C-alpha cells in the first residue's frame, strides 16, 4: 500500500481496543465514569492505532514512488531525522534522531522519502536494534546503492521512568552496507553527522 496520512480509524477495531483500555483502567482501580476518563479509552485506542500505523504502510513503495536516474556518485546524508516509536517490551515510547546516508548507484531518491521510511518502521512496536536494520535493509534492497549507513540515537522511557531510572542515557545503534563497510567511508559519514555546519 502506498504512503498515506493516517486519518481514518476502523471503528470496529477502535471499539475493541477501547473496551480493552476501559477494562485495564478499571483493573487499575480507576473510575471510568468520571469526567476526566469518560473518553480516555477511545482516545487511547485511536492513539495506539496512530502510533502503530506503520504496519499498514509499504516502505518499499514509498521509496519507489520517488526514485530518479541520476549520475551522482557521492555521499547523500539526511541527518537529525526525528523519530518516535514504542518499545515492544513495555509499550513505552523511545525517541531520538536517525541519521541516514547512501552512495547512489545510478538512482537517487527524493529526500523527503528517507524520513518517511523512518516513520513507517518507527510506527510499529519496535526495538531500536531491529528498527536500525529495517531502515538500512529497506534502502539497500530497494535503491540498490553503492552503500548505505544508518545511525540511531534514542532515549528510552522504559529506562528513564522505570527499571534503572537513568534519565540521561542515550542508546546508539548503527548499521552499514556496501561502501560504508570501509573504515574511511564510515569515518567520513560519522564525522559529517557529528559536525554542526555554520
């Protein structure tokens, strides 16, 4: 299915999720009839569908919709791409930035498509390690560049709010294919994403 904004909700699915949230709130000892919680189960049901909309989107089709022949053979980087996802272990958010680079091999892709790929995979129940490789493999398999690199830096609410409760920790994951497996190319990429241009 091609990329689309998620605005419509399946009412049958929404109703089912809403009832589950209502039961959870009641099991926690809350009064779901009080003013502040009357519409919470439905709002939560819609929010969860929005936050997992990536299951209904095809990232390969997103890339294919904006691929162009171009004889450009140098590195293309899109850095500081905001990402928001849900940890599949606790259903708590993790958020941060993705940095993506590729070296074209006769085809370039519209720059806005790379952040959209990040969103598609982030809007699923995830672990950061898998998210990194899904983005990497999708670009590598669809665009077939000379190389692709992905680095994700994220903070995890499951570490910040519960468990070890470390508020300042950041998790970094990375993946490299093709030319980026060479140390010189990888180092150039890492230097460029850490440099602030004036």
